[in-house]
C-alpha cells in the first residue's frame, strides 16, 4: 500500500530544496556536465566517504540494544549504581568474529566477540569480552604477532594455517583457548546460543573503599547450540549473513534473547594464595573454588534503526569503567586500556564519544577542546575552558578515588612462561568433553592443520601430549587419516585450497 501523505521535499545536506534528482546539469542534452552542478558533486563526494576503516580485528559484527536488570545483591562488594539490586540500565551489545573482514561469512570457526556497553548514570561501562573465558596470549607484546597469524599472508593474501600453528606451537599459553576454539563451542549456531565472558579479572570497590577481584559471566538462556564444520560450510553455502538474519529476526519477532549474569568474587587475600596467577588471562577461576553468583539478566530487545550509526560506529573500550568497578593487574588489560580508545580516534575521529551511540546518558563535563566532530556545547560558562579556572567550570571529586593498590617488584621484562602451568586447565576442559566432543575436537583441529609442515605439527603434538595423551593421539590420528585420503589433483583445486593444503601454487 502506498503512503498517501505528501513526502517531504528532498534537500541538499545544507537544507536547500532539490528541484531535480534525476538529471545532471549539462550543456545541452548530450553534455558535458557542468562543474557547477553542486548537487552531483555533493552526491559523489558523499559516496566517496561512505566507508570508514574497518576494525583492525573483530571487523564483522552484529548487534542490538537491550537492558541489564540486577536481581541479586552484591552491594557489599561494589558501590557501582549499575550493579545495585533492582537497577535497570540501557545497554548495547555487539558480537563479532575476530579474524574475518567485514564481508566474512558469519559461520566461520573463530572466537566470537561479546562487547557490552552499559549507559549508566555514572558514565559508560564497557565490558569487551569474548564467548570464551580465556585468551590465546597472556602478554600484550605478543598480541600483534598473534593477530598477524590470523590475518592474511603478505604474499599470498591468503590465511595461513602454517603461520597459525607455527605461532601456537611456540606459545603453549594458547592451549586453553585453542582447545576451546576447535571444540564444539568454536562454531555457535547464532550469537544467542553462546555464553559471554568479561574474561579479564576486574575489581569491585564498595562504599567502604574495599576492593575485591571479580570475573563477569553471561550464560545463554537459549541453550548452547553449535554447528559442526560440515554444517557450517553448508550454511555458508546458503547465506553468509546467518548471524545477522538470526539476531535481527529474533528481536524483530519479539523473541528477545537473554543471558543470566553471574560474577565470581575473590578477595585480595585469596588472590595471594591461588595456585595460578588470578590475573593471567589464559586461566579461569575454577567454579569449585570461586562459585558463580547470579546477579541479573541481560536482554536484547531492540534492533538498531541504522546499522552503520549504531553498530559500526559503536566504540567499546575496556578503559570505560565507572565508580565501583575497576581494572586489575592483568597485563593484557593494561594494553587494552590504551589500545581501544586509540583505535577509535583513528577509526571514528577525535570526539567519537559524542556520537549518539557512544554518548553517555549522563551529563558530561570535560575540557577536551577542538578536533573532528566537535559538535557538543561549551561548558555552561564559556569562560571556563581550562582548569583550574575561577568561572565555575567542572572540578574533580575526590570521593571517586579508588583505594590504593599495592604494587611491588623489580621493573624487568619478566619471562611470562617461567614456571607457568599451561597444561592443567586445558586438561580440565578436555576432561569435560564426552567421546563425541573429543572426536570432533580432533577432526576440527586436524582440518585446520592441513598443509602445515610436520616439524610444526610435532611441536604442537608435544604440547597436546602434556595436556592429555589421548588428546595428542586423537589429533595425530585425525591428521594421519586426512593425509591417507586419496591425493587430490592440485590442478583441479581452486587456488585457495591449494594454498591451504600446502600444495604447489605456482602455475
Ligand atoms: P566446572 O565443571 O565447574 O565448570 C565448567 C564450565 O565449563 C562451565 O562454565 C561450563 O559452561 C563450561 N563448559 C561445560 N562444557 C563445556 C564444553 N564442552 N566446552 C566449553 N566449556 C564447557 O569446572 P571448572 O570451573 O573447574 O572449569 C573446568 C574447565 O571448564 C576450565 O578449565 C575451563 O576450560 C572450562 N570453563 C571454566 C569456566 C570457569 O569460569 N571456571 C568458564 C568456562 C569454561 P556452561 O555452564 O555454560 O555449560
Ligand atoms: C576489538 C586490540 C585483546 C575482544 C579490538 C580492536 C582493537 C583491539 C584495536 C578494534 C577496536 C575498534 O576499532 O573499535 C586488542 C589488544 C589486545 C586485545 C591490543 C591485547 C593486548 C582482546 C581480548 C578480548 C578482545 C583479550 C576478549 C577478552 C575484542 C572485541 C573487539 C575487539 C570483542 C570488538 C569490539 C567491538 O565489538 O567493537 N581489539 N585486543 N580483545 N577486541 Fe581486542
């Protein structure tokens, strides 16, 4: 049915009415086009600027708006208003894959990002986690190297299994995350069928100024659902946008996905006694030692009206914390506290936090001045544009100070692998898997190892052996079985499969 209301007059971006949006301004019906056709120039110039740099990692994403409701009571641990009993806070979620570019297929085996922005009355609180509780590396100096192995090879411009396993086999701290990645949970059916984890250890600070360490977990209420590699490939053959379709469709139809919010709490004294470093991002806190406490529900209930404005321009950063929630000594977290806001200034522009999707829903008073996207108002008194001033400009409020954190130790480049047990926790995970899950882990891993030189595989098998002899034997057998399959004629394979399988690629 057509809309019978009179449509609004089309205007330029400066608001002038447009008389003709079909024909360029030309000298005679055959042309040429006159350079004074500012309407044409404006359209072409805008088109040239419709793309911004994609995120250097986590480029492909899906998101929605929602609400965090707190039903439990952890007020003895934190004064954060967003975590008080009964609090309801509007929020934004963005899920993502890590390695693929913006056009990547949704159903690729990869870790999934799980980014949350809570618009609290004390500022924005961002939890930028994954669907896994741990990570591949524990020292931020290794993060760019790790990401290079996930992205494209400089010469072939293809992803390189050799690079991935070369790096992982020399980084035993990756075993826990690698085991998760190649297990069933490495390929969720939709973002609604996976957990989210804040992953890092953060801190909670209560009204008395006491600190506890905390981990945040978001447990799916839709149940865990995963695809096998074969199912994933079939889905990709039908649609490369399966996650967007599922998430957008569910919310549009009123089937709002929910997650149960849990925390694990550790006292500062307990953190001195754990057998593992509780700030090591390659480790979980076992539930038996630190039982999860249920504190609320996260619900996604509103789709973005404009994907670019509200999801692509969303800027999540672990540096965004609010009073009552703080950081921790996790080395990876410190690097992330720098890296994200730096990325946003490059990807979105200096004042990216003034964009509606990033703007706090509480009053903002700062002294940052000019630069790209300076479209917010002055402080109420325009004479107060530096600090300290005598004109009533915003001032610091000492009551928000965090309690001091005791830090000791000699400054050095400490070997983060020295004396670190990289095998016990992956073993605990492996032991959770039933026979079928183990078999799929073996075959998923072997599939990702095709074309990788034997000396690299042997190095990886030696690590798997230390996790569990059955793990090493299972993957080795799956690799051998793949190798025993009838050799493919390289000339009949597309280039990407030849490269992935380590076959000669020169014509
Ligand atoms: P528990 O048995 O108490 O907890 C097991 C945890 O593992 C649950 O959070 C569960 O998530 C998750 N889990 C269950 N099955 C699988 C699976 N097939 N693949 C991945 N995760 C699964 O054990 P612990 O706390 O002692 O941890 C044992 C191992 O479980 C760890 O080494 C770690 O690898 C893994 N794990 C632990 C977590 C933690 O925070 N302690 C969090 C996630 C994983 P769910 O309840 O959603 O099923
Ligand atoms: C995105 C850096 C580790 C989860 C990004 C981006 C950068 C980055 C620069 C792009 C940001 C943007 O353009 O908006 C780093 C560095 C890390 C690190 C330097 C380690 C030193 C991690 C870890 C996790 C994680 C450990 C999860 C536990 C994410 C997620 C996104 C992301 C979910 C996407 C955010 C979004 O949805 O917009 N990372 N990262 N990263 N990272 Fe990391």
